[in-house]
């Protein structure tokens, strides 16, 4: 279990796409162990970053915000 994970956002305002993309890149780097993947792995790396960012954006769109 990674104990260094901290809350990055509060419920409002929502994260920008740039913040989501940066967080996705950080996550994929941490999980893969690569800061910069080889040319052979670049496509898989980029796909993973995009998929994590898209899933995060969907999550944030569907969360109910407190009034």
C-alpha cells in the first residue's frame, strides 16, 4: 500500500483537464516504474495515461457535489 498518496483536490472547484492529465501521467509513471518509457513501450505508456485521465474525468463529472 502506498502511504504517500495524499488528497489532491477538494470537492470544489473541479480539477482542470491539465491537472487530470498531470495526475494520470504521475500515476502511470509510478505504477510502471518508468519516467520515460522506451520507444517500444511508448504507445502502451501513452495509452495508459490517456485511459487513466479519461476515467478520472468521467469520475469527476459523475460525482455529486455538496451544495
